[in-house]
């Protein structure tokens, strides 16, 4: 038990560094794809430190609460994943954070952040069923929602749930606000609705959001590592490959509308999920 | 334990009498003695009496750990005559109403019901005398607690509400309709208690019809044309459900030769049940669908929102509509393992998804609450249909948490409505600046419907876990849960959308009889959520296990996976509480400077709040609206086909009887 | 130089405002973002939102219409911040100096840290202007800290 908590603590402490490097890599790779040199690898750390050191300026106190809960939910979700806890609970804690951020965007009477929040609600609607279906898939295989039971499987998830590798990649693109899904705000400094849902967060609040993004990135990649838990090297390579796919997708596609995004994920995404689930029901051992 | 010993000696019949008759008696007093203070006093005292009686029932059940049951001597009175007379009197009342309001629909349905009831009376002679018998197991205790405690809180809240309501309508004290209003409310509370503690189906049916009538009277309380129309719709739909109930009684009498629920549950049921018995169960489901306003009968509950808010809070979210799901939960072991049960799960799941979908397009706060209520009832029905110990545990928890949160939300809505004279959530924009206290309560209420660590979510987790064996139902639960997030988040967003600069709002004054009920339910929702796991393992689980002991082959405890319990909830709660409180408590995280929204540098202050300068130096005040996706989720686009699907699912329920 | 100082000098986010330019200077600013100059090498991002920005780049003359907007944008930027005036018009009003509606250069409304002359200035000059502004911003912040202590 103690060891579990210590591992989780270590993961929580290490995640921002790992996430920062990956985010920096993302920016460098994106720049190279655009035949630019791009920023230093550690650029995300500079940005976050600078934002923390800016004067605190806000429209209301609720914004502060919203970003702190957002960060807390990301940290908690990561800790729960590392501790091998219930994945469904994890998803809802993750959703809690996102909803609080949306409410933070809603809490200012600002045209841009309001519209960003409206759209973020749809983004949430678009990816949430995919995430839950993924977790249900693991339940069919293991008879439990816990991540620990996935660790116990002999066969990598990616072999029994290949479609969910694709849906998880889509979810990652949506959660990271990458093209073509960057409707509510953009991951980079592309300007959509100014900065969309982030428009009214400034200085330290924005720093907290950026920090939470680092956790989110690690968490999303952690989900994919889970798909090849039997060999962590393969798992990490798979995760990085998915991340690379998201970056390439971001650079080769244009921003689409919310309606398109919703339609796409609920048709193609859910069809993929349903097909894989059906296969699992047909072949997989449903215990009890 | 020693202190509680004397409690066990209290006869269940005494308690039953207090629970059923005391509210009615207090109601008569309120009706007869028409002064302001007597009304306040009597309703409050009635609330206390009911609450204490309910707590006593709870304590006894908790100490004795068995179901309480008792029956009055069969010879003491012509019971069958009494209950039959009651039924007929109610039907006569409905017929009179039908004639008075010239409603052919109500008249026709009531006539059909009359025919069935008369047939039952004439042919059911071989059954035993309908002596009132009381059976209080854990499910009944939960219902009694909800009805008596939450019901009392809402009734007390109704006192200042109705006063203000009549002041708005320009009705003075002399012409006040309040005595009748509180009489009906209190009679309803008694009937509801009777419904959940009676063991004899004939009595359950009688109380069922009393609640139908009370609901009609309360919906048409304001007497407007709209109120009358909607009340009549509620009446005919519920009376139609009553027909289903009466047919079920006839079938049970003819083929099982008993009307006692407990005796029925012990007779061959489930896969072993004969065709007429299964048909009777399907009829009960039909009745439950009307009472719990499942699609396609949901329109009556939407219409019922014209009633004053305490009515919506009490009858149309916390208690009366729960009668339907209660009946299904009560009979769940009886249809365990049948196709009927699976179809029930799908039908409930369909309403869950469909109404959550329709709720997204609504701007009327009470209508959103109504849709959400229907949706949650659908979820509870789906859980009942899944018919596993875990699913039923989820259903019981949903009963409790939904009653708390929805009662709270309706009451908060009522306060807001009197504050801003609108129930449109667009008008509630920035309410946090105008009514910060009510907004806080409302936001807690909303978040308690969808976020961890609140109980509704834990129940949903359990429901999803229980549904894995029925993939279609599972898909519905997953999608429905997601849709639910959308409309609650959008609503909360409107409440919180504040004008920059107006960050130090003055806390509004609330009438003490608003404040206390609101705070009680808020504290209740939070406290029960924090105690959700003890509640589950200590109370719900043993009860449900006992429940399924009746069913051969369905034994096994509530297997809410130890995973959920193993989550370090203390850590989760701790981190979340810190995250919420830190910015509030630590002065260092307060903003150094408060600035307005970014509007391309064109922002200005206008008399109507923030605004901007537009072309030709015109100043323009900023107005923002939520997006409700009317084009995609509009009621008029979807209600028809959804109702048709739901109706065919109900037909499927009857069809599945044939194939088992 | 502390960690924060390093971070500040490595991550200047920019808000670009055209107060009434002929667009010549704006084109040069945008040129900085292209692969040829790639200012993201220095962590510079054109963020487009005063609430996230550190450096305000202003081009063009300040006139009666744009002065208020300029002031508003500046006020919405959280400290520490710097202002760079770019091009002849932003410095003094340029050829429009005597125009009936022109107030003058950016310094008629805001405290300007760096003046980048030219009509239009070269991208290299603009980038250097931003770097100089960062230096002045840091100095000001240090002085404020010393004053507070």
C-alpha cells in the first residue's frame, strides 16, 4: 500500500518534467514540419515559469477555484492510474476537472471565453463516450474496472482492442485541442476565438492550466501505454507513435466545425468502439 | 442499544397509523382553522411528527435488521368493502371531474377503470379479506424517509412560497386557496406513506389512486386554462396507468389467489411464472411507466410544471413519481431472469437517453428539471430491469440522492423565480451577482447530480457496472450519462456568468423558511454523498442481498466491485477539498487586480453592465446567450419518433411475456 | 539572474496592435513569424490576447479613434509588460503628424520602452526591439522589487 502511494507520488512529481519535454518536442516537431527551427526543447517550462511570475489579474475569484480544481483532477487522475485504481472513477474525476474549467470559462461575461466554453461542452460530449467505451472494453476482458486488472492480463490490450488505439488517439487530439478538433481553443498560439476558453485566464491561472496540460498529456499517453503493458518499451513506443500521429494530424489538417467533430466522433468513433466491443462480447470471456 | 430497546416494542401498525393518518388529520386542521399562525404552526408540527415517525421506523429497522410486518385482524371490519368503497369513491370523483371539465378522455379512461375494478370486486370473492397489512422492509424505510423527511421539509418551504405566490396573483388572505393547498399536500404525504408500507395490493392500489387525484388537484391549483389542460392530461394518463394496475390485480387474484405482495413474491415467479402472472407483471410495469412519466407518457410531467414549485418539488420529482419505480423495485425479484426484465431495462434506458437529449434544448429551468427527473426515473427503471443485486443497490441509492438533489433544485428554483420573476435560465445569467447564496446552493445541487464525489455519480458507476451483461442497456447508460453532463454544465455556466468588476456581491436575504429547508437539503446532499460507501455497505447491501434471497439462483451479494471501494476516496476528497478551498482561504491567490473581459479593447461600462463601442462610435451593451442547439435537439423534431419508439418498447414488454 | 528572469527573457508573448498604420510595418512583423526569421526560436509567440501578452507591439499613428483602444489593451495586460513602438508613424506620427485626427506617436498615450525606427523597419530590427524591451522590462521589475523591499 505504502509502495503504491510512493510510486504515485513519484509519478506526480515526475510527470510535469516528462510532460514538459514531450510538449517541447511537440513544438519542435511542429516547427520542423513547417520548415522552421522552432523553440528550445524546454520552452514549455519557460512559459509556465514566466506565467507564474506575472501579476495576478482576474475577472473573479471563481476562476481561481476552477483552475485549481482542474489541476487537482489531472494530478489525481494520473495518481489513480499509476496506483492501478478504478478506471471509471478516474474518467469521472477527469471529467470533473474539465467541467470546472468550462465553468471557469463561463464565469466571465466575455464573448470569446463564453463561446469557447460552449464549444468545449461539445468537445466533452464528443470524446466522453469513447473513453467510457474503452474502459468498458477492459471490463469485458478482465471483469473489473481497475487498471490493476489490466496489468494482470497476459495479452496486450492493443491486440484485443485495436480499434480503441485509434479512438484513444482521436481522444488525445481532442483533449489537446489539436486540429481538426481545435474548435474551443487551440493548443498552439493559433488564434481561434482569440484564445477561446482560455481567453480570460491570465498570468498564474494560465500557468496552472498549462501545468495541468502537462499532466493531461502524460495521462493520455499513459492510457496508451496501458494498451501494451506486457512490454513497457513497446508500450512507450506505441504511445509516442500515437502522439506523433496527433502532431502530424494537427499539421496537415484544417480546423473543422463543432458539428463536424461531433458527427465524426459519434459516427466513426463510436462505430469503431462498438465494433470492437461486439467482437469482445463475441469472443472475450465475460467472467461471472 | 439499550435505549433503543423500547422502540422495538412499538407496533408497526401504530407507526403505520401515524405515518398515514396524522398528516391527513393535520391537513384537516389547517383547512378548518384558517389563520396565518395556525397554518404555519400546524404544517411545521405535522412535518416534525412525520419526521420523527420516519426516524423511528428507521431506527427500528436498523436495530432489528428484519422487515417489520403486521396485519390487522381480518374480522375487525369489512375491509374488502372499505377498500372497494374507497376505490369506487375515487373513481366517482374522477368521473365528476371529467364531467365538470368536459374531458372525454378522462371520462373514457375512468369508465374503463371502473369496469375493471367492478369486475375485480365481483370475481375476486374467493380471495382473503383485505385486512390492512403492513410490510416495512428496507426499501419501504428508504421511501418512508424520503416521503416523510424530504416531504416535510418541502411542505414547510411551501408556507412562505405560497404566500408570495398568492401575493403575485393578487389573492388576499380571505380568498386564499392555501388551506386547500396544504390539505392536499398533507393528505398526499399520508397516502404516499400508505403506498410504500402496505402489503396488500388492493390497498397499494387505493393509495396509488389517491396520489393521482392529489396530483390532479395540485396541478390545477392556479386554475388557469393551461393548468386545467395539463392537470387533465396528468389525470387521464395516470388513470390509464390505474387501469393497468387494476388488470394486474385481477390477474393476480385469479391466478395466484393472493393479493399480498410478499406472498406473491414467494409464489413461483421469474422463469417459473405462468403466462398470466407475467402478463400481470407487465401490466404493473405499464402502470409504473405512467406514474413515473416514462416516455411516451412523459408529457404529463412536463405539463405538471405549471403547478406551484413546492408541488413540483414534492410530487413531481421527490416522491410521487417515485411510486412507479418503487412498485417495480418491489416486484423486481418476481421478474428476475425473464425477457420481460431485459425489455424493461431497455425501455427505461431509452427514456433515460431520450429525455437527457431533449433536456439539452431547453431554457426553462423547471422543464430542464422535469426532463432530468424523467431521465433519472428511466435510469432507476433500467437498473430494476437489469435486475441484479448491484443494479438494485444503484437504484436504491439513486432514489435517495435524486430525491435530495432534485428537491433542493426545485426549491432553489422557486426562490429564484420569486427573486427574478422568471424561470428561464437565460434570465438567470449572472445570478451569482444578484443572489449569491441561492446560486451557491443551486450550483451545489446541480453538481451533486453529476460530479464526483456526489452520490448520484457513484450510483451511476454501479449502474454501468451492472449493465455490462446487457450491452444495449450499457450503451444507453453511457450515452445518457454523457448527455446529462451537457445540460447541467450549460445551466451552471449561465448562473456563474458574472459581470467583471461586480465580484463582491451582497448576500441576499432569504426568508427563514426558505433558508432552513434549502440548507437542510444541501447539507443532506453533501453529507449523504460523503457517507455514500458506509451507506452502501452497511445499509443498502444487506437489504438487497436479503431481497434477492427470495430468488433461487440469484443469490450473491452486491458485487459493487471492490475496485470502486478500494479507490483512496479520502485522498480524492482531501485533494479536491483543498483545491476548492485553497483559492478561497489563501489570500495570496486572490487577484491583485480585477479586470473586465477582453473585447478587442473596445470595452466600456454601460448602464446595463459591460458593453463595447461599435461602428460610428455607438455604444452597445453586451448581451450573451447560451446555445441550446434547438435545430438539432428541439422537442418538436424528436418527441414524436421518440414516443413511438418508447411505445413500441412497451408493446415489446407485453410481447416478451409470450416468449418469456 | 534568477530562474524567473531567464524564463521571462525566453518567453515573450506578443500582442500586436495596429493603431493606424499603412500595414507596411504589420507585414514586417508577420514576416518575423515566417520560417525565414522564425521568432519562435526565441520563444516569441504572437498570442493575440492582452491577458496573456508580455510585450505590446504598436504600429501606426495614434489617432483619436485608436487611442482609447490602445489604452484599454495596455490596461488588460498583466505586469510586468513592455511597449515597443514600431515604425516612423508609431514613433512620432510620421508623415501623418499634422493630420487633424492624429494625436502623435504611441508615447502620446502609453509609456514606450523601445522605439524601432524605419518605414518600415526590417524584421531583424523588430526582433532586436523586442529583446531590448525585455531588458528594460526586467530592469523595471528589479527596480520595483528593490523599491518594495
